[in-house]
C-alpha cells in the first residue's frame, strides 16, 4: 500500500513539475505528447511491473490492428466474425481473444501475428449472440419500467470475460428470475445476481453568485502536458482567486478538455460546476460535449463560463441541445472567438476490458484506470430523477464536479467519452462512449 502511495505521489509530482519546464522551452505539440506518453508508460511500468507493461503495449497494438480489419456499419458499429466471442486484456497484460469452440480456428481465419503476444481461449457464445441479447434488453427495459419484472432490474452487464450477460436484480429470488424470463427474455446467455445498488451521479454543487462571492480552488490543474507552451501563461491565472464575483465581457481565448466549467441558467443566480468533455461539431457549429445531469439537468440556452485571465468568470458559450436518457450528454456551442484546444484532430478509441484510460476533470485533474466492463441500466436514485444510460465502467477515481470531463486513451486525442457517474459499491467511475453520444446528436469529432 505504501509503495502504491509513493508511486502515485511520484507520478503526480511529474505532472506538477512538468508545466514549469514547458514555460522555459519551445516544445512542439508532438514533443509534449511524446514526453507525456513516456511519463504514462513509466507510471504503468512502476505500478504493474516491466513484464506486464511490455505485454500490454504489444497487446494493444495487436488489438488495434485486428479491430481495424473488421467492417463497420454506417454508425461505426463493428461487425465481428461469428467465430469471435470477444477480446480483453488479462492481469498479465496479454490480449485474450475468445474463440467460439464450435467455429473455425482464428489462426486460420484471421491475420494474427505468429510470434505471440496474445492468448486464444475457447468459449461457447459468439460476441454477436451476446450483443443480440443485449440489444433486446436495451429495447425493452428502458421503455417498460412499469412492468414488475422490469422495475426489479437495476441494470445489466455484457460480461465479455465470462462470456455471458449478468442482470442485476433489486429483489433476488427464484420467483423474480422466473418472472424476468417469462416477461422479458428467456436466454441461456443470461445469468442473474443480486444488485449492490445503482451507480450515482457525480454531485455538481450549486452555489449562489449573489450577493456572496465564491472562492476558486487554488490547486494547479494537472492537465498541462497536453497544452502548447504558448498556452501555459493563460492557465496560470487559475491560481488567482477573484476579488469579486462578476462576469467579464472579454471573450476567453481558449478552453481545454477536462477544464472546470460553470453553468448558469438565465434569470437565475444559481450556478453549477462541471467539466468540459471532448471537442465536437454539431448543428453546423463548433463546441464540446459535457454531461446533461449538471445541476439536475441542463437546458438549451444555459450559459457556460470558465475562469479567465483576470480570475473572473468569462462566458464561452451556451448549451445548444441535450440528450437525457441513454447518453446523459449536452452539446455546448462555443461563442465566436473561443478556441477549444489543443487543435490536433481527435479520433475514436475502442473500449476494451483491461485497457487503460485517462480521465480529466475540474476536481480530480488527471486520473488513470482500466476499463472493467459495461453498465446498461439506471443511474441515480428515483427520487432525484434517475436516468437510463449505456455506459462503461473504469476504475479511475472521480470526484464532485468531474461530471462531463473527458475520458481518453494513451494519446490525448484518442477519445473514449465523458465521465457521468460513480458506483460506490465498486469504486468504479462510469463514462459514456463518445461514438454513441455523437450518433445521438448527429455530431462529429472536430
């Protein structure tokens, strides 16, 4: 435990010290990205060991190559061969490819490297079969919540490792299991477990902007290594608390992914804190995605601000549109002159159990964790307006006001999605896949 704490402290110090080295040098964006990747690789090597790290980086390359060879649908969904049961990265950092035991050998049907770096394990069900059953649940459960069998479901997981779908029941009994099978779907692919409770929304504290001024945190954000040297002076005034609460009319020159944002409803003094997600373009305008559930639910026209050069709030745009159920997302349209940087083109990253991801948020700064599975189900208590989401779990830490922050892969522009909640029973955070969000808004990565 002590060793883990020391490693985490060393990793944090690397990120805190590095921005001040950037100030004195003219590094290119590529050099900064490469330097950042070396720090992340060193972190995983120290945390997991050299053998794991060596296996992991080879495994992700193999998976990326295989995944890119599969055809896709118009919405970007991958069409897997019927002899594949799925993929995951195991505790040794090795890619495990699940092969359907009754199907043709993967070594014969796929271009797999001959020098290893992966394991083939036989399973009974194909991933396409699991996904078909999952789609039935997605089509029925959110829409028929008044049925007793549906109301007893907190959510379910497509469990790739164990080659099954796990349904979590509020009341776990033989009668409730039989009722589910008779009412919704009776499938050998599905197993049942008692629910440990629903994941919850990350709080987005409400505070009044009048008449009492608020005080900004003085902690230096840790997400500097993705920022070009010319941008660093812009971020340093985050350390300066405002003398009075006021809005600056001067347009903010730049906002970055994971930065703290402030949302205010026109005509109200109440404000909510959250985090900026990833850059996107929708409805013919540029902007970014964040979480819908900030402040109990964003609305079109809500004003979005950040802290500017002088420590005062500066408007950067407004909420253009929202998607509540399934996605818990909102699209923020940027005002003219506001730049969402860095400007390198983002790209999709594929979700894979065991894959390391990075979360950035206004409260927790940079956090690392691994994808542990999926969560299709309810988030938040019924009493406060729960939402049905199709999300992924990852074991990185999230805190108040991280909601809406970006989740990305090894390179900062490899987008996974946005953080929306936390499961207190497991400690896992929940994020929504960016591809699903963009499909819901008709948006594109920008």
